[in-house]
């Protein structure tokens, strides 16, 4: 059985099969309307969502299946103190596949260790959001015609923006990708992304604080919201929240075939006037989220022409140590072992949240 917890859980071939299937679904959705008849998807959302939860539910319904779940921790037995491990053991008896969003980093990984059904990470704290990356890849490929040789500008909250972490982790696998990392210095990408992902990949990347200077060179501009809910200090959020606002004036500096993406929701970082620019791809991106999630559900349930092969068990050596990250699942989950592995940069990192030992 396979899960999708981290963007690297799929090989490039598997990723391309999935994107091809998503394109085929987009072209002829009626072909797939009964593929998941009698199958059930559980959406276990401990944190708010519009797109991810509803697009997962729409995806399963479009495939002829049904959905069950909860949309907040308060409406589940998590509010009584139930662990993620116990919850997924129970849900494994009720559904065929589960999508989990959780404010704690590593919660879906923890769930996958106890699950009898495929688990999909639908966003874990400020860590990863791999199904958003599938949506992003489908949109970039359809807009730009390719996934290699692109200059991608990532703008805004690169520290807490989990979609950014997952997109970088995936795009480094394509030749000649260049990243322009546009953020205030307080919101730069976490060290583990530099040390374990960007530097070993050999991809070119530059850091800048200027969106205007970056604009002319970009093939893709990936705007992000400043993630208010991840700030420990509200004053720091207020100071940084208006750092970047994409306006028609700034769009005028971009290439004619630029693609502007945003995982949404937006607050004020893209003005409404930009929505009418044909280079704005973010609502199309949200639509593509349904097609890729249909393809993902089919893939993880083994309902495609070329089923996924089982993955060999990981041989990495694990060390038990305390994880100091206050946002890690290890801080709240009863009975969880704090496990660390040696990352490519030689540093011991928590397997759940990538925190350095
Ligand atoms: N892009 C995204 O994850 O949106 P939601 O938070 O609405 O699911």
C-alpha cells in the first residue's frame, strides 16, 4: 500500500503518469464517473480548508464514490484528546482512503504508520502540502508546455508557506530549473530546504527582497499569502503582512507568457485587477485541483492501468531524540517516539517535521 505524505513519495515516472491521467480526466471526465463506485474517501480536516477539502470531496464524487469526514478538530473526538494514531485505525474500518490536514507537522506521516488504507497529506502545519504541488505542476505544464528549464519566482511567506516547500522539493527534480526566492529576510525558506533540497540539487537559486527586479526574468510567478496563523507574535505578522502586493503595474514588468499561480486563499497580495490579466492562472489552478485529486485517488486505490509498485521498506537508520519544534506532532501525540534520521547535509532531522536535532 502506498501513501502520499511527501512530494518525493512518487518517482518522476509515477508523477508523470498521474499528470497524464489528470489531463485525460480534464478532457473527458465522463469516462471516469463510475471508477470509484462503492469506494469511500474520509476527509479528516483538523484545520480550515476550502479548496483542498472540497476538491477532494468533489473528486471522489466525480469518480462515483462517496465521502465522509469532519472539517474541524472541534467536531471530531480530537477535541476529547483522541490521538491521530487511534483516529486513523478507526477510520481504516470506515473508508477506503483518507486525506488528512492537520496543524501539527508530521501528523499525516504518523497516521500512515497506523493506517490500513492509503493516507494523503492534505497539508501539515507549515511543513508540506504535496497535493497542492500536483495541482501546481498540472497548471504549470498546461500553461508553459513543460516542467523543465523554467525560472520560477516564489514570492511572500517562504518560511511558513508549506506549498512553497513542496513545490521546491519537486521542481528541483527537473533539469535547468532556476528559483528566484522573493521574501522579506524574516520569511525566507527554512534551512532544511536550502541544505537538503536546493544545495544538493545543483539548481540555481537567488534570494531577493524585490518583486519588481525579479519580474522580467520569470516564467512562473508563485505568489503566497503571509500565513497569519503560523506567527507566534501578532505584531510580527502585522509588520510583514503587506510585504508584496501584485498589481497591474508590476504585471507590466512580466513576460507576455508569464503564468501567475497562487495556491489561494489570497488576502491582499494580488489585487483584484490582476484577475482579468490572461496570465493569471490561479482560478484555473484551483479547478485543476479536482482533476489531479481524481487521478491521485485512482492511483492510490490501484484503479489505473499501471498500478503503483509497492515501495521497499526504508533502510535509513533512525535515532531516538527529543524534537524541540513546538509545531511537531511529537509534542502532542501520546506514545509517539521522537525519531531522527541523518539528512543529506549530515544533520540529524526529525522524521516528522525536519527540525534539526
Ligand atoms: N490551497 C489550499 O490549500 O487551500 P485551502 O486552505 O482552502 O484548502
